[in-house]
C-alpha cells in the first residue's frame, strides 16, 4: 500500500483513493473518468506496475440522492475489516483496512 500511495501521491484525494489492495478512481462524468483512467494506467506503466483487468470493476459506483434507503454491509475477519455502502442496490462506497495488532484480540461482533 505504501508503494502505491507514493506512486500516486500527486493524485491522491484529487481523483484517486488507495485502499489496502484496491484503488478507487472517481470523476463527475464518463468522459472525465476515461481521461483519468488513462492517467492512472500511464503512471502504472511508467512505474512498471500492473493492473489485472479481470480484477477491475468499471462503472459500478453511483452518486446518492436523498438520505433514505442506505444499507451498510460489513465484514470482519482475522486480518482486516471491510464494508460497502449501498443504496437501491448500487454501490456508493467501499472501505477496508488491516487490523492493528491489538484489534486482532477483539471478538468479531465488536469489530463489525
């Protein structure tokens, strides 16, 4: 994760967020998104890093409207936490992180 954070430092929180082993690229339009994807892929190529297309999910996130109908799905396991925020069956956001040393002692229901 530190490597990817360093590689994309100039773009972090402008249009890309790096998770443990995931990257979220966000934009306001499809055309802008295509341009940003080209930037990301060029940076990966320049740094001799690779994205496996079969693991990529494109065009899945959506903007939320209103405040009703949100659902959070969470999961905790021995090494990390993960969750997805959804509305009307569409993914709004993902989040995940590794557990800290002391958190590995917590019961699953506390982690979730």
